[in-house]
């Protein structure tokens, strides 16, 4: 009989955790058992899974006994404390937070881009930031052909990237505005309904946000290309699901828009939607709930020698978080890089 791992979803009640359970179910991930963990606040909460319900357990230091694979999405401080404890007990952790992403001995993996990095994991594998994932899935096949020199990216990020409370905040504010009530702000420093905030995560010493610097550093690490220059502006927009990105790329070698379309139409995990005359281009409302990363508006940028502009959209909770983590877990199983009982 085939042997399957016991899987834990840590942060199962959150926006990403719920999507993890959905993704494990939809892809029929081969697990002996799936267990759901969150903080003491959610102990006993029931979450639908397949034709049953999982009862949420409180995450504790001894929670990883008998667990072979843990998918974490409970914030960086939970990952810092619990991921090493899990790994010490032989459990392999796929972590969605930024806690471990830039550690030299921890692989940061997007399966379509650098699956080979899984081979040197030591118990913890980091899942990149959502905005980085959808960008590198598109950039890598172009880099392989024409070598990227510089990337300028501006993002339009959905509120679901901030979690359950932010989804609620946008809903509430829209209702309050239509009812001519005062707008309540709990999650974001400014009104998000009918507004755009050039502010995601905290501001750093260099006046960039942490989200912007994640895009720079994670892209270079995943693509094994520290020489690629990346600059980012990350913006929160009043969209529920789906991050969009305007990406300007300068290459060392010649590449036309037509060639880029042909390359991307063969790229794993990518769907080209690029027929502007018919008003066909990627949209967040169509990417929501989908696994692919969509790219369109591919056109040449004549202000540099070899330049392209493009528009990239993906579901931030799926490819940007849960799906990428589950794809990593699937590869770990296939490559026998994980213990099975
Ligand atoms: P969320 O909706 O606020 O959910 C947070 C989850 O973490 C909840 O299940 C919460 O449980 C749990 N949690 C919080 N503190 C905990 C603790 N001390 N012990 C155990 N569980 C705890 O947030 P989210 O959007 O799902 O994001 C969760 C994390 O995933 C983020 O902090 C981030 O690190 C990561 N993330 C990554 C990406 C990406 O780009 N790849 C995107 C979004 C999020 P309770 O219900 O008990 O509070
Ligand atoms: O804001 C978004 O659209 C994505 C958010 C990601 C996020 C949210 C809270 C904490 C992260 C992340 O994955 O980079 C973190 C984190 O730093 O762990």
C-alpha cells in the first residue's frame, strides 16, 4: 500500500490557510491525514475539508509529533518559533512567511522556476511573496532566452493579501460609504475603498516598503541572478482577490513582443491573454480562483535598446501563496525529499 504523509496546515483559519485546505482538496493531495492548527483563539473551530470537517487544534510546541509535512501561514513570528521545532522532529516545513526567505541555507522556491533548489533543503523551504511569485513565473522563460538586465515593476495588490480582516474592512467601508456613514479604519492607515495606497508592509530606512524590497531580493535569489536590477512600487488597491502588475523589462539581447508571446505561451503555469483589439488582457476578476499566472499587453518599449512592457495578473492566495506551497509539497513527495510514515 502506498505510504502518504501526515500533513498539518498551520494558520488554517486564515485567508491563506483556508485556501491551502481548498487546494489540498482540489488537487487530491495524497495525505494519510490532514490536521488544522491555529492559535488558542480558534481552538475547536470547524473547517470544511473533503466530505468532513477538521477541528482546529491549538498550535503548541509538541504539535508536530507524528507530522511529516507542515504548511505554515501564521505569520513570521509563529514561523520563527515553530518551524525549527517542527524540522527538528523530522517534519518538513513549507513556510509562507518572510521569516526564512533570505536565509542562505533555506531554499526559496517557485516550482516552475527553480525546483532544483528543493534538493538542498534542511527541513524548511520558504514560499516567496505573492507579488514575486507571479512576476518570476513570467520573467524566467524570457530571461533564459534574452537575459534580463533591469526590471521596473508597479503592483496593484488586492486586500486579501493582508488577510481576513482586510477583506472585511473593504466590504465594511464600501457599505459605510453607500450608507453615508463615517468610514472606519482598522487595518489600513487610510480608507481603502475607492482609493489606492502606495504602502504595503512597513517603510524601511531607504524609504522603500518591505514589500518592495521583498520583490527585489526574492527575485534575485529565486532566479539565481543577483545581477538583475529590480526596482518596485507596491500599491494596495480596492480589489478583493488577484494582484496585478505593470512590469517593464530591459534585456541584454534582442527579443520582440511577438517572440515573448510565443515563449510565454509555452511556459509552465502561464497563460497569455493578449488581444487588445478585442479588449482581451488579464484581469483580476478573471484570475481570481484560477491557478495560472496571466500575462498580456506585451509590447516593445522603444525607450531602451531591448525592452518590453507587460501586465501580469494572478490569484494572490492561490499561485501567490497556497498553490505554490502545495506544488512544492507535491514535488517533495515525487522527489522523495520528505519522510513518509
Ligand atoms: P490571516 O487571515 O490574518 O490569518 C492568520 C492565521 O494565522 C490565522 O489562522 C491565525 O489563527 C493564525 N495565527 C496567528 N497567530 C498564531 C499563533 N500564535 N499560533 C498559531 N496560529 C496563529 O492572515 P493570512 O492572510 O492568512 O496570512 C497569514 C500569513 O501568511 C501572513 O502573516 C504571511 O506571513 C503569510 N502570507 C504570505 C503570502 C505570500 O505572499 N506568500 C501572502 C499572504 C500571507 P487564529 O484564527 O487563531 O487567529
Ligand atoms: O500584502 C500582500 O498582498 C501580501 C502579503 C504578504 C505578507 C503579509 C504579512 C506578513 C507577508 C509576506 O508573505 O511577505 C508577511 C510576511 O512578511 O511574512
